[in-house]
C-alpha cells in the first residue's frame, strides 16, 4: 500500500506545485494521474521516489516513511521503484545494454558500475528485459540510433531489471504518435497485470486512461480534484479538470 498524506511542494521561486494532496494506492493497481500541463503530475511522481523533496506531508510505502528516509535507506527503497521518463533519459552515446544495466545501479558496487563491470546474471537479465519489449536484437546498438518508441522501450527495460514493486511512468507517451503510444501502454499494462507491479502513470489523453487504468486521480493547480473510476469522468468533471474550453477526446 502506498499512502500519500497531505503532500505539499512549494518551489524556491514560490510556485505551489502540490497543495495538501492525499490518496492511497493498493498494491497491484494501475493508477492514472491526469491534469493539465503544470498541474503537478510530474512533481507528484518525483516526490514519491524523492527525486524531489516535498515541502510538507508524508509518503508511506508498506509502512516505511519515504519522506524521512536517509540516503542509505532511500537507496534501498529506490531499488524497488522503477521510473519511466517522458524524454527517455538515456545516454545516447552508450549501448542499449549499458542503458538497461543502469537499472541495476542500486544493486551494484558503484566503482565497478563506472567501469561497466556487471555480473553475468545482470547482463542476462538485461537481455531478457530487452527481449520482453522486443528489442533484444538492438542490445549492441547505440541508444541514439533508435527511434523514439524504441528508446522508450529501452527505458521500460531499464525499469524492469530493477524487479520493481512500483513503476512510476511520467508522461511516457507524450512525445509518441497514437500507435506507438498504445504499444508502450501495453507494455506497462503487462508489467501491471502479469507481474503484479503497482503502476502510477501520468497521462493526457482520456482514451488511454479509460483503456489501461483501474482508477484515475486528477490534479488542478496542485490540488486533488478527482479520485475514482475513469468512467466517473463525465463532461462536467472533465471541464472542471481541463477547463470549459477544452474538447474531450476519448
């Protein structure tokens, strides 16, 4: 169980990105996080794994307080939290295998990882993860040589080698066309349904929310304004989230 309790984030410039946000996510749920750009979606996901430190509130995961974890404890917690980024966050000049093995850094001696020394079992796991996303034949290619959809699949493979219990996907399909978007979402769905991994995924398009998520929460100006089944987002609720001039798609 993931519990977000009264979470607030105020940036140094005074911007209030999150304001008193509270919700719970049961193990194994696929939760969509929706809202306009700038509504706080990315900040929320990055607070959960402490890429961003919240200003107030707590994040409790299986009884552990992530918000107050020290560096060594946080390193241990992050091993079990995979992350997929909108802009992939790959090292373009490095091989695909090396980018995937970056997901093992929380388990590996830092000095050895800098020299690209990984155990044979880790390399086998990287190959299996790439095979799962259909990219095993690209294992020795440079990341920069791949298309956007392929790079995002490498990002998913990188998260997979962590053996995550939670996967945070921050706008994973925002830069992809609709066909590729569904391909990426199907991989996330497989990780959720087949592996039992809890997924929190920020999305823009309601058709994807309806197709893949069990539940949705919506943020507006950093505040939680909806929490429930995607089917509960009727026209009036949609306007409350996205504004009265927005056109509903999906």
